[in-house]
C-alpha cells in the first residue's frame, strides 16, 4: 500500500509490478500551492540573482520553483537556472527532478536528510563576499526548521519560503468509507510511509489496527513519527529516496 500523492504512487507501482508485487494506491496527501498561492516564492524567484545558494529538498519543491520562474519570466527560457547561483538538493530524487528541468546541481549530501545537508554544506567562507552569503530555502509548509536554523548557525543568511503544502486528497473520506477499499487495506501485506503526515493521516482515517504488518518508512523523520504512534517500523529505506523505498519493499516482500 502506497501513501504518497496518486501520481507518485502510480510511478512506484509500475516499478513494483516489474518485481511481481501488486500495489494499492491509497494517497494520504495531495500537493497544492501554499496559502499565498506561491506569491512569496515568485517574489524570491524574481530576485534569484541576489542569492548565492538555493536549497530544495524535494521534487515537489523543484516543480514549485520551476512554476515560480515561469511566472517571473517572459520567454520560453524563463526557467533556465542562473549560472552564478548554486543549487543544493537533499537527495537523488530531488537531483533527478532538477535534472529534468535542466538545472545543474552543485551539492548533494551523502544521505538524503536535512540534517546531513546542513552538516555537509559548504562553508560560507567559500564565497568572497562582504557579509553573510545568502541562501533561499524553498521548502514544504510543514518542513522542520533544520535547514534554515542549521545554515544560519553556520554563518549564512537564510530566507525560508513556503514552496508548497500538502493536504488530504479530495474525496478521501468517501473512498475510506467504501467497503471494498477497506477490505483491500485489510488485506495489504505492507505499507510504505513517505512523510510524517502520511503516517498521521493513515492512522486518523483507518485506525491504528489497520496498519499492515510490514511498515517501510522512507526516512528517519517518518520512522520517528510512526514509532511515536506505536507503529513498529520494519525497515527505513536506504537511501532515503524512491529507489531506496523500492529496494526495501522488494527485499522484505520477496518470496512471500
């Protein structure tokens, strides 16, 4: 059972099918524009030349930034990345999304976590500028303060902007009440949680006892939230990405 947004679930379901595993898409989140309709990100994108670094921590953040650049620009090349602005991403999935946009990535931490990004981030003294170098962190609405707080402690000036938010999918209440859906959930061997909110919403909608016996979490923050809700975590994906999630599901479910 997959709990990301439907379009992301379908992509992973295709890969699972190649390993002989049937996937049920049960999205607990839907990605949408922030409360300000993305205006703060557009304003930041209009002044991207003022920044030394941009930090993006998800493929959704990349897509939100691309939309912001489109709103700012007035040509077909409006989403081209400024060559003097370095781009940092949190992991391979975000790097791939940036590559799809044609954006060069200057920094990826060894592990796909915000804590590793901060710990391994280049020192600010690599920029020969007066005053603290500037960083634009375009993050999810519910993002932890790890990136902004950590980079400020390192000596950077950080502007954190909400790039997108997640909400419950439209019509999810009706779907959950469907007896066939509940039967499918009850029959699932495993579930993949991809954010703390997917854990919280699943438990709120189906109840703690509906969690399948095998629980795979995409990263440590998700695992921490699951354990806080008394859910036993079978495995945390390594790396903390879609590829790691796929590998973990195949490893645990292979031969069942």
